[in-house]
């Protein structure tokens, strides 16, 4: 039996995550390496603004998990959802120890696949309306 959860709410949250991922992608575009984040006030500002979006993404993923009883994200095993949700905790609770290298890696390697998976979820929800 299919899970009974509010598909509209889930779709709204997925759309917000996709929007946040796109914002990160745009802000990250000029960043060539992790040192960029730490070598200038502009870089630090960019790191701050990207971290804020990553916190929002992680928080939204946790909410999705709650709303869907852990069923939705597990249907897309190509993404390390636990890591994505954990990133929010790392940034929130250890902000002054943020590893610019780790944030760079998330933006460079992990955000694209995450956005693709979220996009796929939205399309699947729309298809099953």
C-alpha cells in the first residue's frame, strides 16, 4: 500500500529544496577552490550565504522524512540522504569549525546529483496526481 502523506506539502518542500540548491549553484559558480572561501571577506560572505542554504536544505530533508515516515527518500538510494541531513547539523552546531574544503566538496560534487533526485521526485509526484 502506498504511503498516505500530504503530496502537496511534500511537493512544496521539494520545490523549496530545489530552489535552495539552485541558489547555491549560482552562488558557487565563481568559486574555483576551497581557499576562495577563506582568503577574502567576499569569500567568507559567500561561504556564509551558501551554508545558510545548505542548512535550509538539510532541515527540509529532515521534515520530508518526518512527513513521509522515511519512505520517500529511501526510494532514491543514489543519494546519501543521511549525509545531506547531517550537513545541516554540522554547519549549525559547529559553525566556527566549518571546513571550507568540505563545503566546497558538497557544492562541487554532491549538490548536482541531489538536485536531480529532488527534481525526479517532483516529476514522480506530478505524474501520480
